[in-house]
C-alpha cells in the first residue's frame, strides 16, 4: 500500500492542483500544495523503503502480474529521483515565470514523477516495461512546452526514439519471459532463465538481450539511438532538461541493469562477442559524446552531448559484468545526476538572468553571477573526475573493473576503457572549464572597451533568487558527498548471485 501511495500521490495531487483554475487559487497557494505533495511523496517513499514494501496490483496475462517491490537497486534509483524532483520543483517555481504556462508544466512534471517512481520500484520485466513507456509519454510534454514548431519536432523525435527503443526492449522482455517460465514474474539476482528451456538457445538469447540493451539504451542516449538528446534539451525548459538528463534518461540504465543482471544473468553474456560489442559501443558513445560536446557552441546542447558521454560511463561499467563495474556505474548514476542536474540548472540561470544561450555570450559574466559560476565549476570538476568529487570515484571503479576483465574480453578491451576514460576527461575539461575561465577572465582577443562591457552587464535583467540558487548549491554539495561516501553506499549492495 505504501508503494501505491508513493506512486499515486504526485500523479493525483500534483495534477489536480495544476488543474485548479487560476481565478480560484493564488500562485503561492498552488506552490504550497505542490510542496505538500513533494513532502508526502518523499515520506511515503521513505516508509516503503524502510518496510521493504511489495505490491501485486493485478494480474496481467498468464502468470504475469503488475508487481512492485523495493530492493537495493530500487533504492539506488529512488534516491536521485526523489532528490532531483524535489529540488528542481523549487527551482522551477521561479524559472517557469519566464517560460509561462506554469500549470501545464507542473501537471506533467508530477505525472512524470509518479511514472519514474513506478519504474524504479517495478518488481518484474513486464511492469518495468509498462512504467518505462509511461515515463516517456508523461515527460514528452515537458519537451513540447514552448509549443513552437521546433519544440513539436523535438518532442516527436524524443517520443519516436524512446518508443522505438522500447519496442526493441519489448522483444527482449517477451523472449526472456518465455525462457524464464514462472520465474519471470520476479527479478532474481543472476537471472531467472530456465536451464532446461535455455539449453541450445544461448546464442539466440544473447542476441535478443543485446537488442534489448540497445533498445532500452535509447532512453539513455546510447549509440546509435542517441540523437534525441541534443535535439530535445536545447528546446526544453531548463528544469525539464535537468530532469531528462539527471534521472529520466537513467530509466534506460535501470531497464538495462534489470534485463542483464536480474533477468538474463551476467553469465550468459560474459566472455561472448556480445559483451565485447557492448563494451566497444559504450566506449564509442563516451568518446563521440565528448567530441560533439567540445565542438558545440550552444550551452544546453553542449551539456546534452555531455550527457550522451557521461551516461555511457554507466553503460560501460555495466558491460564489464563484474562487481567493480556495477559499483562504478551506480556511483556514476549518483554523481552524474547531481553534477549534470546542477549544470543544466546553471544554464537555466544564465537564460533567466540574461537570455543568453551561446557559450561565447557568457564571457565576462562572472562578476554578475559569481555564485552560479562557482557552482558551475564545482559540478564541472565532478564530471571531469577530479578527486574527491563523485565523478572521480565512479571512473576509478570502472577503470579497475576493466583491468580485471583480461580473462573474459582480452588484453586490448581491458586496457582501452581506462584510456578512453582519460581522453574523455581531458575533453570534458576542454568544454567545461573555459566557460568558467572566460566568465571571470575575458581572453585578450575578446576584450571589449569599457562602454561595451557596461552595456553587456546592463542586459542582465534578473538575478536568480534563493529559489533557484539553493537547489543548485545543494546538488553541487551532493556531487562532493558522492565522492566522499559513494563507495560506502555501494558496499551495501548484496552481490550474491549477480556474478
């Protein structure tokens, strides 16, 4: 029952409050009810985790049920989801004043909140698939928010990529459910495939699982289905971009993790050509995303390509199919959610304050918005992987996991991942640190006369208030906390049966 309350509270309460006509409720009253909704959802989630709650909602077909259950993996995805949706809601209170249509935005905001919580707590593959699709459908209108031709095109691209990828994932869900028999109604560490039915069909199953990885990976921006991210992010409001990158895209990671480690089993893929291909595609996505981000001149689009690269770190960790890889991937889940959430919110603060979206337009603005640029720097250091930030710890675990894999994937594929990690870190520094440097120290060739500088400063129309600044600062602090304590939390995962 607690799980049902956790899922339905944001859907029913948040959407209902958003639908109240403006003449019957003030903006402050509406915000108060939103805050109550967030508080109730967080409390129900905490209680569900403490009680290790489970819920069979109703039967679907045959032996399959719509089933929800809290386990350790659920907790690792619920934590960033609850944190980001709570913090970004406060940020959006002020930011959405410049975007307009606040009620519409918050209605789909809370609808997607419930969908994401449902996906995090899904107890079997079919439930996860349905919640995965629900998360796509409920979050797409946030990309559509501006309702311009560009926004419509971006939203449709996001929808087509996500649903197309989900259909590939559905193939894996159906086939694995058949080969799992009655055991397919629950996630089991190490997989639920029936050895008697599986015998002689291992190659087929490996290929099907890989199709599922690519399909669900579309939501995470995994190559070759990554194209929606750099299209959707620049057009969506900054709070929506922070959610899409910080947690909604991670639903693809969750689906891949459940598919490989709790349905098919890591042993099915270990040492196969499919594992090698998965590792190679992960490295390609990391490198390609970094290169494209380095070349991009629009801030939010640069951050979108960065998400392609950074989320692929998690895919790389999972593809290594060992304990360090899984730990590194989960730490990267937290580190990226905090860091990239903060960076997109910083980008939104730049737009809110000056309307500037191009990277070059931010030069010399450090004195106008010192706190925001300082937060941008802290979050950037985490993405680069500077100790003791969370990004360093995750990359360290992933590099160790790759070097441990010589027996299963060979020397080349065990050495290449650390090399790619280092190259990507250099590229990440190359496209993030100059933003901060140029904000405070304008390059000589770009200096303008004093009069032009004063005019530029006069263009700053709004200064972000605490509604916007505090969530950014908290996310930056979280990125540091992940670096200091991330390994402590991942050590709590019961790895029995997974490898």
